[in-house]
C-alpha cells in the first residue's frame, strides 16, 4: 500500500508507532544544546531535583513524537503541519523508557484546494508502562489522491 491519503482514513481510525528507546546519552546531548537545565544534563543534580533523576526535555519528547510519526507503515501523506493545540506533559520521559506514539483521527474536512484535506489527530506518547508522557492535538494537511 502507498501512503495513507485524506480519503484513506476515517474519524476514529488510529495509528501507532514505536517503541523508541530513550537513552541517557541522548537526553544529555539534546539538553546540552537546547535546554541545559541541571535535571536534563547532570545526573547528580537531577537526583536532588523534584524529579529524582534525569529526565528528557519537553522539546526532546515532542521531537521523538515527530520522529515516531514518520515510522507509521504505511506513512501518512502529510504535506504540512498547521498547528498544535492542548499540549500537556503528564509524566517525564526518563532514560531507558520505551516510548510509543498513538494517534487517533478526531476530525477531517475538505480544503479549498482539491489536492489536500485537513485532519486533526489526538496524539499521545506513552512509556512502556502505558503511562502518558505527552499528549496534544495536531492539525495537518493531508494529500488527496488525484
């Protein structure tokens, strides 16, 4: 099957991808460049923090979600992202976590252009214990079959 186009997916359909193994080294490397707070880059400082250990930056967790979205098989025929709403962080992602992405189509509508449609997904990132780490709604342009 080719990419999933606007016509191929219906409200309520779900997509899953993962797992993604999050490592300590990856957390530290990402955070050193983008969010160098002590609980992201220093194990000793992190152990004294309210988190009790090293955690991934929220931007890192979202970046992993985006990477996982490209692992859907078959992939969505996304042309562009239009917006992200209601982003919530419920539980920190930690070294050794296996993260999974679960997205459900909430709504879809025609676009003014015949080659695309608009789709909104409820998306969750969960760890290996089934705990939600990150949740958000994302609206995208999906290609249509011509």
